[in-house]
């Protein structure tokens, strides 16, 4: 630890939305804070499939893209 405290939750939120938007989906900030915050990505994707019709076949692709986006956001600092 270098003594710097960061809120990585915003990185994860932004990274997931970048991936979701490519397929026409998004989690807005209020939904994130009231429903999705703190849940694993795979759980969020399952919930989006149930409530918004996100195709289950996209889960793996979106999860991989989210992970890559998270790394990209971290290294851009």
C-alpha cells in the first residue's frame, strides 16, 4: 500500500457500463447505488437478463470486456 485511498467501485461501475453500452444496455447511477452496488458482475448480469432481457449468451463477453475496461481505467491514472 502506498497510503493512497481510492474508491475502486466507480471504476467497476464505469467499466461495466462501457461493456454494456456496446450491446444497448446501461445501469444508471441511481440503479447502481440502490440495486447493483456491491454485487459481483455475474450477479448483475443475471439480474439484467431477468429484468431487461440481456441475452445470457453475452454474459461471458461482457464480463471479459468489463475486466479489461477495469484494468484500462486503473492503468490510465
